[in-house]
C-alpha cells in the first residue's frame, strides 16, 4: 500500500509512447467515458462482467481462456476481446451476517453488477474445536444465498484452528500455518466435495502468505509451496474441474522489521520452487491510493507491477514458463478512515486514508485501469462494508467498504455501479 511518486516531466514522452501502444480494449474503454455525478469528475470508462459461468481449468491457456464467451476453448478470449469480470470481496463478513443482512448484501451485489463474491472459507470456522467436528452450515448459507442471486463464489480456503496450528507459531491467531499440510489438504478436499455439487469450482488457497499478519511464522516460500503441493492435488481429486488460485499476494515492499516480503520477490521464490504447476492463476492485491490505479510513474505503481515494470509479475511468470497465466485482482480499493492525514486528491503525500469523494474517483478509475492490463481476468473491490464505526481507535483495515458501518452508502458505491453499467452498455 505504499505511495508512489507522480511521474516527472522528463518521463512524459516515454509515457506518451507507451500509451499509444495500449490495446484496442483500452481505447474502446476510454471512448466510453461517462460522467459520474457523485464525483464531480469525468472518469468513468468501465469494464464488463460476464456474469455467471465458472472458468474451465486450462492452466496454460491464453488470457481470457476462462471468460464466459471462451470457457473451455483454448482459442477463445484473447486479450484483445476478453471481457473482464468483476467481484466484491467480503472477507469473513458474510459468514456471520443475519439472514436479513445476508439477503441485503446479495441484493447490493446484484445492484452493483458484480458476478463474483470472494469469501473466506475459514478452516477455523468450520472445525473450531476438533478434527471430527464440521460446522458446514456456517458456509452453506453463504453459497446458497449467492447462487439464489445468480452470483459465483470464490472461497478463500485458509486460517487454522488452534488444535491444528504449527507448534512454532507461538500465537493463537488464525493466521498460523498448519502443523500438518496433509490435514489442511484433507479439509480443503472435503470442502470441494461439499461445494462442487453446488456449483463452486474456483478456489483460492490462503490469503497474503507473503506478509506476517497472514502467515504468523513469517513469510516462507518453501513452506507455502509445500502447502500448495499437498492441497492442490487433494482438491483436484475431488473435482477435476477445480480452478485454483495462488493465495492473494499482498502488494508490499520487502520490510524485514514488519515481516513483509514483496509480491515480486515472493512470486519469484515460489516459482523457482515449482509452485506454479499447482495453480491456474495468480491472485494479487494492488492498492495504489491516493494515486488512481491508472496513474503512470517513473518507478512503477502496484498496478504497473503486474506487467510494466522490469521485474513485474508477468515477467516472472514468463521466466518460469507461464507467460499466459491469468492474474486475478482479488482485492483493491481505498480506506476512508484511519489515524493520520487524509488525502482528497491523487497527488497528496504522507496520507493514510482518503476522503469518500476520492475513494469514489478511485473506484471509477479502477475499472479501466484493470481492463487495460491484458493478463488480468477478474477484479474484486475490497470491501463491501466497513467493519466498525469511525472512532479514534478504529483500525484502517475496517474502513475500505463501499458502505459505512451503519449501512449508509458511500459515494464509491454508486461510482462503481455506474462504471460497470457503462461498460456493459458499451458491450451490448
């Protein structure tokens, strides 16, 4: 989430040249700019979502092989004609909603025009106390509600119950890696067996394994690769159509004092260890605020790290024989509350959060920014709703929502809805 400098004048001619080379997809998107009244700005080119439809598992197909128009057809859906799909990331929130709240969330997702929901399928929630206990009903209702509204579910399988945590974790936190990868794999296999018949075929294995907050023993490429090696075959044995995502990479710099390993370094390390053979796509979390995602810089933003920097994610995939492996942006967005200085414009410096107006501008810009990157198949906005009220002690991570804690909509809700609707209209 680090901020990037605005591009200096000396680099603008190079940027103009790069812009001329962008795909026909982006040119069509930029031609579809519409006015978004809630912003008082005119940034609104957008992307379509293909809606329902589960991607076929064809790991080495070209970009867009899993699109609705090209599912299962390795010759269909190349970068020039793909339809970028959209989703909404909920974390663990849906699991604990009341029936009324859950129904409202599904209605809102439909209104936004997204076709996918990213939801934590926490091992800790399903087997909190022992290996013989299964509380599947906690997640059943999420899957059933989503499918009743025509929405696809991307479960993120992660988070270890205390009884199964690695003994070297030294923490009771749910982000401890498992003591036994085979036990985690067994849980994942049971999850696939239960939900594949309900139409769930796309899965993400863990969340942000490259940072300490979500891998409590410290990021470890060998250990995460071993988890994939145990888990992926178990899941595919239960569902040959399973489409598996690498655990969402946090877009960070390497900061040893925080237990951070950069997304680029971590991907390179696991790729060297052979991890790419276990997954069909890379999951990635680029946050650029207060910059707009489409901003070009001399050093490269988190979005530019996908395919435009020297050591980009695509460059690493290419180096290790997977140049066409799709990338799913399974989190992106901006918080509207935190301690510190607020940004009301993309060129603000030294800020920790953004105004609701700027969050809406970012939501609008995210659509064409993601669509302009040929390797990106799906973009999920994080998050649906704030997790707590805005107080002097509330945490920034709880304030990325399109809605406030009390359910009131932020301007970003309407901005994102209009962006998706405009793209759909352009592709009718």
